[in-house]
């Protein structure tokens, strides 16, 4: 009997470190250092948002950044995510995400040529308890966007679409934001930088202290005849994922890595699982 009790005690000790003090899942080393993985819902844009949330939960990811225009699905059908949602639908979508252990951390990429839409977007973000809006503001809107960020307490995370986007390189972004509120920073899309011929780690270095979030990925080498270098499982492409993570650690970055996996659209979950495993192992090594 003593041997059985001893085995039970040892088993309990083995399990104990896996349980957090609050009774939930243990944090990864990445999470304990302020790095949060999210899904950029465009990853699952061929599915309605209801299914995107299911896939996010299946992956064990606790945050999601939802792109404007994502069809909701379920009882909402073709209604789309955005500031035009009525109050009840907003509440129900938020509750649906929470029921799956997921927080809607941000929305984007928001782009508009109508200045009147900015306050609607900030009000929507606050109503949904978001942390940031991923966006590409018109240069003429910056004073207004900065004022709204301060008033609503929402961060502005500026994305870098390829040219002719104003913000395709970090120098152009810093020219617009370096003198503005610390609520304003970058959404670093590392794949777009490389596709534009820029070194993604150098770009991250230039934006030190101004990175709010990332659209994180790894991409294939350029192939003759291919229109774009497609996404690949992290650590198998050309972006030196560990090098980027080491630079972010050096900067003491704390924030969101949105997984934007734009490949294998119909069945990307297995690829993303491998990418998450690589990320966590790399973070364990780096920290």
C-alpha cells in the first residue's frame, strides 16, 4: 500500500507544474515573457467566422484578430464583422468567442477613404474590448486618428501592405508616426517586407519601441513563374524566424503575434499546429 501511495504522490508532483496557480492551463515560456499568439482571421477567410473561432480553439490559441468583412455565419449568415453590427450582434459575437476561451484582441486591416468612419471604428473597438486597430490611415487623417486613439484608449497598429501602400517600408511609417503618441505603432507584416526586397529583421530593428503587433509568418523562396512567395510552416522558409524572435527579445517586445497563414486555405490547421510548435520551441530556446 505504501508503494501505491508513493506512486500516487510522485504522479501528483509530476502533474503539478503543468497547472497554473489559477487552475487553468500553464503558460508557455513565450506567454510568460509577454508574447501572445493570435489568429488573424483572414487565415480562415474561406470559412465563416463561427468556424474560424472553432479552428482557433482547436489550435489552442486564445486570441483572434478579425478582419473587417469576415462573414459571421451561423444564425447571422452573410452578415459581416465590422462597425455596422448592431449592439446585440456585437455582444453575441463577443460572448461566442469567450465561450471558446478566445478574446477578440483586434481588428484589421482597416482602410478607409471616408474620415467619418474612423470614430465609428474606434467606438466599435472599444465596445468589443479590443486592444488595437490594425490599419493604414490616409496621411491626411493622422491628427484625427491620433486624437481618437487617445480618447478611446485603443492602440493603432499600422500595417505594411506592399507598394503602392504608403507604409510599405518602415522609414515611411516612422516619418508619419515618430513624433506621435506611443499608442501609435506598427503591425509588422514580415512577409510583405521580404517580398518587397527588404530584410525583415532590419525592419523590425528600425521600429524598435514602436511595434504594437505582428502579422507573423515564414515564406518560401522565390520560384520562377510564381506570382508571390507563399507562406510555409514556420522555420522551413527563408525568413529566419529565430533571428526575428531574438531581435524582438532584445527589444523587450511584449505584444501579439497574429498568425496570418495564407496557404493551404482549405486545410491549414495542421501547418499552423507545426508553426505554433516551432514558435514555442524557439521561444523556449531564446528565453
